[in-house]
C-alpha cells in the first residue's frame, strides 16, 4: 500500500522528538509545556490515563493556538478514548497497542495515529489499517539491535521509537532510520517539576534537541 506523507509526519521528521507527559497535575500543565517549548520541543502529548487529560489537551491547544506546537493524546486504548481526545483538540493519537478500530476512527476523523507495535506482523497490520507511521514500543526492553533487525526488511515503514531513549543513545536511534523518538520521564523530570525548576526542564529539552538534530 502506498502511503502519503502528511504535513504532520513531515514535521515529526524535522522536529524529531515527541515528549510524552504522564501523571502531571493540571495546574502544572501550562508551565511544563511552556518550559518544553522554550527548549525547542514542538510535539507534546499527554497520556489519557493522566487525570484531566482532555482538559489538559484543550488548555494546551488554546494556550499555543498562535504557536507551531502540535498537541497529541497518548495511551489511547479504545475508540471512546480516541474520540474524547479528538473532541478535546488532539492533533494526533498514540496508542500502546494495535487496535485497528482506533486506527480506523482516527483515519476517518483525519487525525494522524501512531499505533504501538512490536512485531513485523503488527507493523504491517497497522500500515494496512491506515496508519502512516508506527510507534515501536517498548524500546527500553526491545533494544537497538531489535530496531536494526526490524528496519532491514521494513525500511520503508516510518517508525517512531519510544521507551528507553536518553541523552546517551538518542543519536543511535536516528542512525538506524527512525523518523522520531518518543521521550517521557527522561525529559519530563518529576523532581524538577515538584521543585518548580522549569528552567531546568528547558535546558534538558535543549540538550535533547541539540543531539537529535546534530546530524542535520
């Protein structure tokens, strides 16, 4: 199946990093996102198992309505959750698993979806269901050798690697041909948030951005 390359996919290929925010308090959602954006991050998602996730999505969309920031919903487990996220303003959907009904809903709504996959069979099912890119997860357990082996026969598939990405290995993922990486707590540092060290979050984000784009 020939897949088109959407503007959002092109932006991920340019920006390279999607930050995954999980379990933050709603009162912190704006300062956290602000700090990340100040550090160069342009893709931010909140997981749907975060309390008040849909409200956070709506707040972010309103706050960044004049900026080039893309807001997504992560940990989307079913069609109901996907619909709620889209209604709240999510510009892309990310799942931890492959649910073809969720893929179908997102496609019909004109929303990019990155289904969580592990095996070559799941990857191809996701693409055939309508996804333009997949989330290879959990990379912290699968490891870079697994990514290398997957990329060999599936070199045309656009992959976002998620899990286990840090400052020491981020460049290795891009050398193996992923279009982007998803990073959670390694950027969204809970200690920094609790201590209101938002400048520290900005500096951390800058480090990741610099490494991700070093090969350009």
